[in-house]
C-alpha cells in the first residue's frame, strides 16, 4: 500500500509558541518537490506529545494541502488509549490517509496490552495503520509474535521498524513475507534495511536534505547500489543525528543551515546550546562543504 | 515542612471507566485513619497520565475532603511543560498543599532542561514542590548537581528519591544536610533509607497495608529498629510489588484482598491475568496468612 | 592482506577431556575443502580461555597441517598482558600467520590501556594482528579513536568488527578507508556488513555449514546479491545461534547434526540440555530439512 | 563461622613487576593491627587474574605469616574450572582457612553450570567456601535459587553479597536465616547491609583506612548506630572508589596517601593518570583533611 520515502516532518512554531503554518507549508513543500512519497505529521520528530489535539489536526490539514494526492499520516502517540482513540477518530474525519501508532509512550505495555491498545486505536480510526515499534524510545517492543496477532486485522498495513537492530528487518520478512509494508524508521540503518528488503523509509534528516534521501532510495530501487552507498557514506554523520535523545533539536538545527528555517522547540525541550550546538553545527557545515552532486535517476 | 508516610494513592474507577469518588473517599479514609501524614494524588500509581486535567482536580478535591488538615499534593506528570504549568496553576487555585513534579515523562531532558522545566512548573503553581526523581521510570535523573541549582528556589522543599540506588540518599544528605525533606519513593528500600536519614516515605503498598507501613515508620522514628525490621522482613514480598512495570495492577490486586476493593485500571493497562495474577495473589495471600500483630507505638 | 571467510573453529575434546587432534584434523579439513580462506584457532568459539598455552600451540599446529598455504591465526585472549605476550611469542615461533587479539577479557581497560595492551602483544609476537573488538562479550570496545592510534603500527592489519552494531562498519570505512582489512565477526550481521563494504567474515556457523557460508561470501563478491540474500534468509535462524551466551554449545550442537561430530565442552560450560537443547536441535533440523541447493560460483 | 571485617587486600609489586613480600607483610600487618577479622588474598582487588598459581600461593603464605590465628582465604577466580580446582587443591595443601570462589569470570554460566562449577571447586579444595556473587563484574549472578541448591553442601558457609542491590541482603536472610554467613562485598552499601542484618564486610578501602572500617563495624555491632553513621557519611566519598572499573587503581592511590605505599599495578591495568588521578587524589586528600577522631569501642 505504501512505499518510498515518508518524511516525519518537524512542527514549526512562531516566536510566541503558536503553530507557524506558513513555514510548515514551505518546508513540507520542499519534501514533496524533492520526490518524497508521503508525509507523517506529529511524530516523535514532530513533537507530537507537546501538541494539543486541535493543533495536531491543524498540522494535518496543512500537510494535506501541500501533499496533493500523496498520503498524509497522523501519528497517534497519546499516553492513554482513550485519548489515542479520540485523536484517531478525528484524524479519520479530517481525511487522513492513515495513522502511525505508538502503542504506549509512558507505560510499558506487555504483549497482550500492546495488541489491545493498537487494535483499539485502529478500530476507532478505521484507517490504514503503520505500527510504530520503537523499544528504545518507548520501551515497548512490537515483536514478531505481536505482529502475528495483529496480522489478522487488515487495517495494519505497515511497520515502522525502529528496533535499532537491523536483524529485525530480516526476521519480519522471513516471518511475514510482504504481508506488511516494511519501513525502516532509523536513518542511519536505512541503507542496510533497504539492502535486506525494506520497501520504505520513515526518514528524519530528509527534512533538511530531501533530495539526498530520495536519491539513496531511488538508486537502491534501480539496483544502482554503489552510487547509493557513496551518498549514504557522505550522509552518515548527518543521519547519526537522528539517533539521539536530542534528535528534534539536532535535526531542526540541520534545517537551519540547510533550508533556512528556525530551530524553535517546545518545552521541556530547548534548542541546542554550548558545546553540543557547536558539535552539531560542525557536522552540518562539514557535510554541506562536500555535498555530493547527485546522479540523475 | 513535610515528613512521615505519604501514600501515593490509587485512582478508583467505576465499571464504565469514570471516577468512583465514593470508593476513593472510603479508601483514602483508611490511609488517614491509620495515621498517614499526607496524601499524594494522580502519581504513577494513581494513573496520572491517563487522567484528564478535570479528573485530576476532581480526585484532588476528594482527597482534600478526607485528609482534613493533612497535606494533599497533586502530581504533575504532563509530557509538555505548557500543560504541566496549566495543571499546576489549577491545583493551586483549588487549594492543593503542594505539587509532586516529574520533570518530563516522555522526552528525556538534559540537566539544563530538567531544571528549567521544574522551575517553570513551580513558578506557575507557586506552591511547595516535591521533586520527583525517578530515572528508571522516566529516564530523567534529577541529580545532586541539578538539586544544587534548584535549592535557590525556596518552593522546592522536598525530594522523592526514586533513583533505585540507596546510595543516593546519603549523597543528598552529605551535600544538602536538611535543606530538602528527603522522602524515599521506593517501597522495598524504605527501611534502608530511613536507616541512613530519610524523614519521609512516599509509599505504595500502604494503600493496601496502611497500618504496617505507618508502624515501620513510627517504630524507626522511636529508635525501635529491631521491631521495625521484623515487620519490614515480613512486608518485603509485598513491597517488591511496588518495583515493577506492573506496579499499578500489582498494588490494586493487593488492595482487592486487603481492603476489599476492585482492581480496575485504564487502558493501555489491563488487570493482571493468567500466571502473573496467580503469582501476585499468592504473594498477597501468603503474607496475609502470617500478618504480624503490630506493637503499640 | 586478509579477506574472505575465516572460520573461528571449535576445539575438539576426547571423552577424558584431552585434545582430540584426529577429529580436529577432520573438521578443519571440511573448512578448507569448502573454500574457506584461513583458520582462526582458540577464539571465543574455540574455548581459548579454557586451554593451556601448550594446548593452544598444539591446536595451532593441527590447523597448520590442514590449512596448507592458507593463513592460520591464533587468538590471544589472556587476562594478563604478561601471559598474552608470552603466548604471542610462542605462536610466532611456531609459524603462526597472525594473531587475533582481545585487549582484555576480564578487566575493562580504558582507551589508553587498550592501546597499550594491544601494542604490547603485537610487539611480543611481531606478527600481523587482527584487532578483536567485542564490547558485548568483553566490555572493552576498541573504538575508532583507538584504531587511529593503532594505525601507526603496521602490524595491526585487520579488524574483527563485533560491536554488534552494523553502523560501526561504515564508520570504520569512512574514517580509515582500506587501511584495515575489515572483517565482520557477527554471523547474523554478515550480509549487511558485506553490503556496506566489509571484505572478510570471521564466521561461526561455518564450522557446521561451510559451503553455505562460503557461497554467501563469494556470491556477494560477484555482485550476485539476490542469490546471496536468499541463502542468508534461509541461514538466519542458524546464524542467530552465534549471538548468544551459549554460542559454543549452540554451534557444537549444530556440528553434531551437520557434520557428525560430538558437542563436548570444557567446564564451566556444559552441553545444552533440556528445553534449550530441544529448541536448538529443532532450529538445526528445520534448516537441514529445507537446505538450499547452492548455485555454482 | 566467619564474621567481621575481612580486607580483600591489594597485591604489592616491585619496580620490576615481581611480588613485594616485604611490603605486603607491612601492609597486611596494618590490617591485623587495626582489628580486622581475617584476610582475603588474590581477589578482584588483589589482581588475582594477573597472578600465576605460584604467585597466588606465595601471597597466601605471606598473609598467613601476618594473620596469626585469624582466617586467611584465597580467591579462586580462574576462567576454567579445571584450573580453579587445581588452585583450590594447592590452597588447601598450604593451610588456607577457606576459599572465596567466583563461579566463572569470563564465560557467563547458567544456573546449572554455576552450581556445578562452585561445587567442583569446593570438592577439589575441601575447604569452607565463601560464594562470591558479583553479577556486575562477572555477569554471573549466584541467585537465591542457586544458593538453595548449594546449601546442601556444608562447605558453602558464607556469601560475599556483591549484587549491587541492597535488597538482596534481606532476600537472603528471609530465605536462609543464618544458614550462610552474610558478608557485604560493596563498600558503599556496607552500613545499609549491616543495618538489615549482614554480619560481615569484605572490605576494600579498609586497606587504606583500616581503623575507620573496623570502627563502623564494631559500633554497629554495639548498637551505636549514630556514631557509626557519622563515620560512614565522612567515609562515603572514599568508599565510592570501590565501585568502579578502576577500583584497584583507585584504592592503591588511596593507599599511597594514607599508608605511604606505591600504586603499581599489572598490565593491562595502568596507574591512574591525568584528570582521573587528580580527581581521586582530591577525594583522598579532602577526606584526610577532615578525618574524624574515632570513639573508643
């Protein structure tokens, strides 16, 4: 159902901490122009847990305006299943193409609870669902055994594989074939995941470097692996910024230099400062200084 | 300012998942009757992240009705600082005695952000604050260096020490003397914490066993350590239920057998089932079968 | 200097716990016949820490007899650097082609100590060295910064990359180009490592399945990736047996069924028993039942 | 059988890396003079894994000469059970009072293997054994279930409890009463362990501060808890040096300043240098500057 590069876009704020829809329209547009295949709003990178339900819906609408016929997914990331189901319902009503669902971001559900929570949200929204499995960020792992149970419900169409272990991709393919659209959710494991058979990439650094991300994906798809690998090697110090407690601030700072936007975040997050800011800026500038010319594809 | 046993009470739900104020009144009353020194609502054990702001305030009011002149604290446990400040303000308006504040339950703040988030909430509520440091549950550790910075603000009066490392208690005392009221927040480290100088206990199993919890505290205070230790040894298999991903379900199941209530929880949590339920029930029943006669104190 | 498949062979024991040289000759011969490119003795898989120095040298000689002109490396895995240097010297005297060196298997050296220990062993043996970096097994990580320091000594020619994180391979290539021969040391990350540029594989399951292991390597080298991937997917449940506390027992049990040998180990290890033995046997038999026909290469 | 303070003494080396028996005699003598109740040689702190069997026996003899009628234990810490049994036998022949036995310092035994390895060593030595359970250093935990199996063999008389979790002490007492002599093996959990019922302390900083260590123990035994706690609070920054990858170097550096010896270690260890050395020296000097006057006991 889904494949290709899906940016998990950042949310843009005004100086007085309200949503900056004009800037989001511009930034989301860069993604679509570069050839991305869909947009995911209000994820971890989109500071979903710091947005109200009304704000989430507003960001969804802005993305829909930009995306045209490409799918726009809203992330469901609420601590309580009651609230998760409520936002899923609203997203459906607003015409979201699908949902990316975190089972439980504070409490660590056991397998039975994980399956029940995901199912409750899928039923409430009645939309295609991408299962977001990220045991490092949320300490809830949607395992292959859980997927087995979820596979009976056709609403679960895709998996964002963020276990941080590349082995999991082959395990999913060995177990389920193409039952689920397999997306990698970890930027600096993306080349490896595409090598073993993933068909999608929920990407982070793409928001600052959309053309390079799309190039890697498309070149891999065409079997031009060495060209893809060369870009990936250049890209790696940047992609590493996605695997960090500070991924939001890191990536927004990359955006500052790459696409000329701001790096405002919502509290408790604060923009990077001091040594950490300097380190990330150096990584971004060093990469920009030797930015590769992309081949046609 | 504060000392003694402060139960972090469970929230009671009706069969149709609304707040059961009558049952909370009864259960909170057992705590006060047994000699507890305050009540904390909407904490981890109170399923705070699954309650709306309106519900939190309603639980606060019920506790206030029962507690008389004893302090009632509301837990601030919101993912966004904006929402955390908002509920702090409402709690103050409703006459809460203080706040127990988690710095950041989803995002893992760095020290500077931790201090900023706690400070923002304290300023919004302008109430005495118990700092809730629990690096295992929330992966944010309020360290001694952070406390140093917070010490300048007199609103920070107490620490709920839940680092899961008993060494931390002595570190806090060595560094700050009695600047902060030191509460242990880990049931099965409580005797040890009181031995090295903690003056309070934010307790969990107390909701099912209030008299035993108060007895340990009071006997320690009177220097009757061997009597306290004997009760503590009996109590340990029960207290261990507090240190678990399933602490809410564990402790509500203990309540079922000890004080005749129900163990309803909010999704994504589910009541214990199968082997885990049987194991916990055996622990509770085994303890009840040899429940010690408490000395007068 | 080195490339291809290097089995880390198991050590064979008689019923009365002495070295079984006849059986080792037979088993090592299967590796060479299948087209492996070298042999490594007395590694983790070879129960090196349970062999005396005399025994290590005897195993080395047996491997040399079988390997012909292909390189034979001895693993240096002694807790003390004094003993590590001593066995390195003996190996050199016996004509070993090189050493695979663990910095420190009990004490967790800091970077300065890691570099000093590796250097002391390299100087004592004066042989080409493969650096064995395995932070999971030994809790000493030979990082890229450490490699930078070691690169000045031309004796350090290769790296056995066992960090358990596939990202490290690209980091090494990005930093050092082809200064070091990059071997993956983790069976179930091998396809991914070869995909991003590793040129060698220190293999485990190869001892039971030498032809399949060599096939994957050679097909990858010839750019026949899809054929290699198909074998790898079949192989994965077996390769997973290499990443386990019980890798020695797991792999020896695979050898029992695949090449008709025994699974004797030295204490404190014991052969697998009970449920774990049954699980591993099922994995091996299931794989044997659908063993793929290998393409010519 | 055993109780009180048992120093795990450091091993002293000459400038050319041989054993310095004269210096060991002097240093061990300070321990006995201060009132320690036994001596343990060749432990983690004694760099046991860097000593040959002959050297271990020589250190044992030196300790015996100093200890008089007090017990001297030799630590068995060999990677292979065959070698562990061999040194146990030699220790018995030389009149060791007992053995402190690590189940397996490199391979991580499962429970069945743990019990088998400990039993093999106990049978070989036929001496009283202190079980050394240290899951952090060796990743083998001797659990209460394992102790249950070992309890049938009367040679297992004591436990060195180094799980790093103070809860374990109460679990052992709740399960086994006084079947085993319970020693804490973690300096900065010692006061807490004695508070809940441990009767012995395998101590580290004692080698530099024997009188303070003995004072805490004796005061606790006499019920003079507040006096003991005051010394413990002063002692804590020093005791923290025991819980570190660098405990040997830390404690030897404390010895430099407190008892005027050297801090030579065997490779791969190196003496502390740079910032780490400065930090530890500051801790030691700060503590010496406010060294408390000890009460009579």
